[in-house]
C-alpha cells in the first residue's frame, strides 16, 4: 500500500513506528557502547584504587617504621644521658667526700689499703697505687699520714663501684703527689683485677687526660674519648678536690665505651638495627658495625665528609644536636636513620634499619591488593556480559510494546522535551532569568528543575567571578606599584659614577616575586668615602620587602648621621637593637656593610651573617679572586638584642675589586635541583673579571652564567649582585 493512499491515522502510526524503531535501535547501540565504556571506566577505577591502596600501605609502613625507629633512638639517647648524669653526680660526690675528709682530718683514723702485687685485688675492692716517680719510701714516710687519711675515701668508692657492676668502670681519686686510690669493676668471669706490666711501670694519674682536664677547668668535666690504661676506649667524669692549700687532686669515674654501648642496647629486641654514636667532630665513638663507614676506629674519620651525600648531611645535623628520621645511603645500602642528641656530652645516637626490611611487608601486602584487584576486574567483566544479555532480551520486549503505544508515548515525551529545549536555548543566549515550567511528573520535570537550579548557580558564579576578577586586578595593580616603589628605593645612579676617576661601581637586583627581600645600597659619606651595603631579609614577598625598607633606612640613617669617622661595629650594634624592638614576627636580615676610603684604598667592613664577598686582586695583568674569610662568627641582625659586631679592614690596590652578592646567586638551582655554588661563582669571576673589565660587564657575565646554569628552572630566590673597582 502506498503511503499517500494511507489514512492519516496510519501515516502517523507508521511514521511513529519508524521513528520509534530507529530511535530504539540508536538508543540500543548507544547503550551497548556506553555499557562497554562504563565497564572500562569501572575496571580502570578499580585498578587505580588497588594501586592507591597498595601505595598507601607502603607509605604507612614506612611512616610507622620511622616513628618506631625515632622512638628507639630517643629512648637509647636518654638512657645514655641518664647514665652519664649519674656518673657525673657520683664523681662530684667523691670529690665532695674528699673535701670533707681533708677539711676535718681529726674525724678519721689512718687506713692502709692493699697495693697491687701484695695480694690479689678483687673487683670493687679499693687499692692504693703510686706513680713510678714517687718512691715507696716517700709514700711510706713523708706522705704516709696524708695517704692514711685519704685512704678513708675507700669506703665511698667501694660503695660507688658496687653500683656499676654492669659496667667496666673505675672509681678513684688521683693525688697531686702522684698516687692513686681506686676501685675497679671487673667481668663476672674474672677472678681479680689484672694489672699489666706497662700500668705498674709507667702509670701516673697526673699525666692522664681526665686529671689534666679537671685541673685546667677547676670544675667537673666530661673528657673526650681516649685510650684507657687497660687498652680500651673510655670517657671519664672528673672533678677536682681541695685541701687547705688549694688544689689537691682529682676524683673521677671512668667508663669504657663498650660498657656504655651495652647499657644503651640492653633490652634490644630488634636484631635488624644498627646503632652508633657521633661526637661533635663527626667521629664514630661507638657502633654495632664492625666495618665500613659506621665502624668505630682510631683514625678519627669525620663521617660528615662521606661521599654519600644523604648520610653526610644527616651526620652534620647530628653534630648540631638535632633529632630527625630520614632515608640515607650508607656503604651503598639504603637505610632509614633516626637520631637523637645527648647534650650533656655533645654526642648524638643514631639507629638504622635497612629500607628493604621496612618495605618488604608492604610490598607483600601490595601484591595481595593487586591480586584482589585482578579478581575484581574479572568479576566486572562477567557482570557486564550478563547485563548485555539481559539488555538484548529487554530490547526485544520493548520492540513488541512499541507497536502498542508509539503515538501516545511520542506525544507525551516530545512535547515537554521541545519546551525544555526552547527554554535552554533562550538561557544559552544569556537570559539567566528565564525559568522552565514543565509539569510532567517524571524525570523531564526533574531535569527542568535542575536546569533552573543550574541557571541560579551560574548567575551567582558569574557575579562572584566578576568580583574575584576585579579584586585580583586590584591586587596585581598594588603589587606592581609596590615593585616600582621598591625598585625606586634602590640607588640607580650608575651614569653619575660612570666617569668617576676613583672607582667603578655597578649593581642589580632581580626579585623572585613581584617584590623581594634583598637590597643593596651605596652612597658617599664625604668626598673621599663611599659606603656599600648588601643585605638579605628572611622570607620573601611583601613582609620581606617591608622589613627590607626598615633595615635599609636604619642602616643608611645611622651611617649618614655618623659620617666617615663611624665605628662600623657600634653602628651595626645600634641598628641591630633597633631591629629587635617590636620584632614579633622574628624576622632577621643578613648584611654586609663597608666603607671604602677613596684616598688610601682602605676598606673597613662588618659582616652580619651575610655571604662572604670575593676580593679580586690585579696582578701582572690578571685578576685573581678569593673569598674574604675573616674567621669570625657572624651574627645576623634582628635576633639577639645584645649581639656584638667587630669591624675588619683590608687595603685595596688600584685595580682591585670587591664583589658582593646574596645567597640567591650561589643557591640558584637548575631543573635537577643542582646549586650554582660558590666554586662556580669564583671560576666565573676569574674568567670574566679581567683588570680592564668594567663592573657592569663583570656583573653581566655573572648573571649570564647563572642564567645558563638555571636553564628553564623557576627562580626560587632574589638575585642581587654588586661590584666596585678601586681605581686609585
């Protein structure tokens, strides 16, 4: 039957059936493709979730291990601290007891103690020994009364020795006359104290490190590690004691490092850890390692100079009394290191555990999680295939039902959809006040409500965006003005100095942000003196720039008010006190301030915690550059109100130069975080700083070399440089 001969009812019916069938098939195709897309996304999400959980498991295990290791190191360090504190207190107690014995001799009866060789000396038993330089006749005649009196200390040192049965310890007093009263603890398997021939023939308490240290300091001291008379490395807590004439001798308690180590490691349950201690010089004083970098040796190796950079940096932190936990490499093996200070003796105790031992359980858990993720993916694939079969059955049923209600369904759904589309088009043209009025009671009405809510939210968002854009533009304008003001505060009068017959000067500052904390300054104090300043304020951005303005103004006002006769040390002290006032944010500034006498070439300067400048000397048609090391401790401005500063002097010959800079130069990092370094700066100056080069040309060469080193890396700090050549 031709379409034109059909009734209107049939035409509409066939038209709706065709449209419905086409739509149905298209929807089915889209649904199938969407189903597979959802499957892929679900499986990918499961995979990422599995990897995330596995990664978290590893990170959690590492963090737990670091915390546990830190707790172990801290507990061991505190244990040694307590032991050292007890030994110090006991040594001071013996000294006080000797003071009381010598002050009241009438309260004591003479006492005779056994000598080595007379009888076997038991562990903890007090004995008497005199140095080879003191004859037996002197000990038994002239000093017999004194020895008999001082031998009463035996009771105290025997009691003291009984406290240290777990240590290899000696408790004693050494007289200024060369004799020793001592009680030694010995291993339980040893029957009596063993005296070597070397000890009996050459030991003199007055020559021992502990005796000299206590006598020199005239107070209780803790010695450095030294080799004891028994051949073991040990330390001593020693305290002087006195008689009516003054210094009479030294009381002390010596403990072997091996004993300290055993006590620190008692109750040790983790056999996989390494333990060691560093002194203030970076030397390993005791260790559970018998070889390699961490082995305790007599070579006095400074492990801060280790080629393994990560361990060398942490060793430096240990010698500074810090505590932390970090990943380091020692002898080619990765360890987690935790360390804690022992301030009473200036040591730091470190505990290491291999990284592999920490991450191995996490890796096993990670494998389990990933295996479960694979099972999940397989389940998802089966689930989607089942849904695909159900969808095929559903499509067949829906196709049959379509013949019954196609026209009614078409009219019901198309009319509100068209109304919704018309409204959305109007909203898209910018009419955000348009509201859709669709009343179907189904998802289309819900969609219309969502569009209405979206319109309200979009309108609010656009209003907020407009306000935010306006505020951002305002802030950018203010920062631009601040940058201009800051640049205007820095002197820029180089053309004025271009033809100056006495010096050649140039400087530049490039902030890392819109405004920075670095600044330089130069100005004449009179016709023959020019002042130079190079400084770096802590922090960056607006707070640093404000503190920069204050610091620059204070320094310049102080210098100009004093004139060329100013004492730079007092000038810096006054400026420091002013900066410390009301400095609630605890900001500080490093500064190098100097005055050049143009008539003599004398350069007077003070370095307040700033980078050491370089001095270029013109010799035989060449320039030789070296850092200006003065060996003084440099204190920054704005921290310690009573800090003192001392001015230094050097003399420049005609043609000599001074190069000043901030740490933004030497710490400029490339894309691999490698620093520019002081060594490269010196090489660049030696290459570019020829005797006939202008200061501006030298600065340009340095800036170009920094840019070549940094490459595409973002600038992380302000870069400020200044150079002056004395022309005579």
